[in-house]
C-alpha cells in the first residue's frame, strides 16, 4: 500500500470513527438480531428489519455475517427506480460507489464500481464489473442490459471478486437473482402509464405443477412514444421511442436431497439508438449551448435499433449428507443491429438558421452482432453448514464465439454503404477454485480463497470496404494469460450485533482486443490488468433490530489497467495500459425504521482515483476544446495524475417512506428517492467541455394500498425536478452530447396474489 495523503488519512479516519461510534451506540438497546431490508409497514403491527440472506460467496448467508462491502437492492426499490421504463442503468448512483452510463441506448450499459470501468463502445468490449444473472455471467455487453423484473434482490459486491467469480471482476460484481418457483401459489401484476406515452406492464405467476414440480412465468413489456422532433427532416416525435419486451420461464423439480431448476429467458427490443446532439456543448463550458432543446434535433442521418437475446440455464443440486454438489450450466445467445447519426447534426443547411447544426463531416455508422454464443459450466462441492469449518471447491469453464459487423454509410449519397468490416473472436477460459471459512474462536473467523484461471482469445478482423480509401485489410491477434487470484479475510465479532472485518483481495481482467478498423489500419491488444485491494469494514444492527449500519474504507493499487482512448482528433478507438492506478475511499449503507410508519435508507461513498504513468499520452479532441492537461511533442495529452473517466468522487442515495394507516388494512403513503453524484470527466484527458456537472435527481410516489399492501394505486414522478444534464459526449467531430431523459409523470396499479 502506498503512503496515504493527508486527505486520505482524514477520509479513512473519519469513516472508521463514525462507523464505530454508530455501531457502539446502536447496540445499547440491541437484541441478538440480524440485519435486513425494510419491509412495507403493516398497519397495527410492530415493524423491524427483516433478515436478508445473500449468496455473495456462493452459499446462503446472513448479509451481516459476510465480510464484503456490499449493498442489497430490494424489489420495492427496484420498482420505484424503474417506474418510467428505466433499464438496468437505473442502478447508477443507487448504491455506494456504483455509476453507470451508455452511448449505445437501452441495450449496452457500462458500469463502474469505485471508479473502475470501461468506456469502450465496441460490441467486443470487456468490462471490469461483472454482471451475473441467476448465477450466469453475462460477458458480452449486449447481454448485460437484460431488464429488471420479478427479482428477489440485487446484490452489489464492491472490490475484487477473483476467488468466486474469477476473471473480469476486479472492480466488483452486480448479481441479479430472480424469484424462484415454489409449491405455493404466488404472483403479481403491475401496470403504469405516464407522460411521453411511457407504459410499463409486468406480471408473474407461479405455483405447483403437480407432484414434485413447480413453475413460474414472468413477463415485462415497456413502451415509450417517440418524443424527439427532427426539425431537419420535419418529422415530429421521430426519435426516443422504444418497445422493450422480456419473458422468463422457470420449472423446478424438488425431492429430498435433489433439486433441479430450469430457466429459459428472452428479450426483444425495437426502438431508437442513442440520440446524439451535435454542437450541443459551447467552447470553454460544460453547459449546453444557448437555446438547447432536449426534445428537438437537427439530423440528416438515420437511427434505429433492434435486439434479440435468449438463453437458458440448468441448476442441479444434490445433498450428499455432509456435502452439497452443485452444477450450473448456462447458454446465452444474442444478435443486434444499431444504427445512429453519430455526428448528431447536418452537413447541408436548408436555411441560415440551421448553420449552427452543421458538423465538420457526416458520420453515420452501425454495428451488428449477427452471432454471439456463450456456454458456461460450473461445478461446486461444498460442505454443509458447520459451526467451525466450512469449505467449497469447484471448477469453471467458459466458451464464447462472437461475430461483429461494422458499417459506414454515405449520408450525402442516399445513405449508401461505403464501409464494411467483420470481426470474429473465440474465447476459451477455465478455472479451478476453493475457499475455506474457519471460526478459530467464537469471536474470530478467518476466510481464505484462491483461484487459478486460464484465458485465451482468437481474434480476426477483415475490412472489405473502407470509407476513407484504405483498401482491404486482414489482421489477427491471439492473446492468452493464466493467473492466480484470491482473498484473505479476518472477522472479529465484538458482540452479537457488531462485526468488524479486514479483507485483502486481488483479481484480474484478461487480455482484450479492440479491432475497429473502418478508420484505422491496426488493432490494439491490452495486457491483463491486476488489482490488489485492502478493505476495513464494520457491520452493525441495533435499536431493537430497527437499524442497520454498515461502513468500510478501502485502498487499491491496479497495475496495467486496461483503458480505452476513445475518438480524439485521430478518430480512432484503441486500447492502452496504464502502469499504475491508485484508488481509495469510504462507503456506507444505512437502513432504519425511524418510527413504525417511517422507513429511511441512505448510502454514500467517496472515491478517489488517480492514474500513475508519467509517459502515458492520448489524442485530444478533434472538435475544438479547452484541454487542461500538458501536451507532449506530438500534441497528445499527458494524463498522469488524472482521475479515471466516469468516476464521480461523491455518490449519495436516500429513500424515505412514510405511511398513514387508514382503516384496518389500508394505508396512504408517500415514497421519495434521491441520488447525487459529483462531477465526472468523460475522457482520459481533461477539458473544460467534456465533463458533466454534479447531478441531484429524485423521484416521488404518492399512493394508497389496502388488504395489508396486496393492492396499491399510486401517482409517480421520475426526474422530479426535470433536471437536464449531459451524460456523455463525442469529441472527434464536434462537441456532441448525450442527454438524460425528461421528467415522466404517471399513474400505477399493482396487485399481488
């Protein structure tokens, strides 16, 4: 660990002191209780936090006993955040140290944890945040955008997860768990309608199928009308709309000592790709140009997006007395086509008033994924829960075969195809892992784990048609790597309601390849990145099990971080490695019943990131901007000391629910949620223009439920203050911006069986 700065010492000391103080005071009236998530208050009944079980280490454990920095997002929260048809991007700033953004619309989210992520927009991009859906890793970025519905919970694991989840999880893991079938009949239906024609309908139904079989079917449909006018073509409400549909079918066979769960799922998406706003950012400012309108564009290119994904997985579990054997087999398949007006403006104005929308040159491109197939297999043998010693060992296999097509169209020649390239890649990876948990005394527990991973890729790209006269081209790369990763954790039980832990963990991201050759004659290969993280945390419950407070501080050092230099004046996206990246910060989560009818949750984080590579330089904007970094002899920006892109220093989230009982089983309620993130830079270099100001965004629900919460009707508002801000940018042609969605107001009804 490197020497800490005064700022770092202050942050760490303050966080530890606050956590210990609150943890100690919380136990004054504490019972031997477990931590949890607030449930909906029930009129006339005592309320407390219900136990939350998690599977962060691939066995069921109480959240408060797992020595990992993590946040659990419950169905109530997910429903509130996603009322206006939000995708998985709704998780941005909803948990400490978690941020998300996209330049690809609804189908391609990019996540960051503790500042670590990847801004690459290629369909072959690798990410350091692993997305795991029903125990199946979603490797391709297109698979990561599967909608959130009928979920039991979402677990956000911060820090390297190299032992249990392996490669490509050095920043952390976001783990989604669907509601599983059972013999009991259960289900729900939820419908809403709001402004911009925003409609959401989802439902689930499960129960016995006879004998030892049970099943569950769940489905989602989301729609929004087009709401953005293209005043260049004269088409009203031509952009911004979508139809997003998904379904999940599950069947479970359960007998003594054996369980089998079959899952089949699919998604269909048709709509608008990311809407780029050409010339939206003025020189020397990170604001919008005067007169900017979120619901109007001037574009001469085309825009459309289509996606279809489907997959299946099979979970088999055998209880062998003192041991449990688990087999998890997964299959995922995807195809997509996404076309956009990348320059976001026009080439030929129809009148002088349109001159401000003219861009340097037209860019109309599309990416397609005609073939993506992923197969995974995991086998684990674990001891059944014991008082002192618990262990598990396992093996993992991953296979992926993808094909990517890149297209360029001549906007001024009736959109004729003038550029075409084909990428293909086969990835094979395997790993063996093991972990042990030993309680040395009643107050002290040690966990340790290790994993050996091997990864190889076979990449090829062929350029058949060049938009800039480059001619045919054929290139290939075959990176491979093998690594050990692991973790060591000690947990001290100060009393039944306070645990303190220290954790050392490492992880890695496998080598990756970038092969967008429409405008370049080379491919780039990034060496594997490695990370070592140190974490100190506390987990507490108190106030008669009405309060949970967890906090941690951390420090990490990453070597050879894989970074993506996007665009710039050379109009090329390439992979680079930074010699060293340092990060440190603090995080906390809190949930409490302030009164039986008032539930409050809060979370926050401070994240400092800094690149340490004196000679690392990247191309700067080609669109005119105010670069704040020193330049080398070639005119490239030296980025040593810069923070990572899309890495806000501060993140805060707050939810509050207040209920007013009415009658024997009814309740009027108000629910509000707010999230804050500080300024972020969009690129590796720093400039006055390409960054986003701090953002505070909130939502509100006003409603009534009856029959002890089984039925509910509510009015809702998302982006309550109608905040308008820049979420991303393109820098190679003009100062192009991506913009957040407007305020959506609507009504919702839900009923449970």
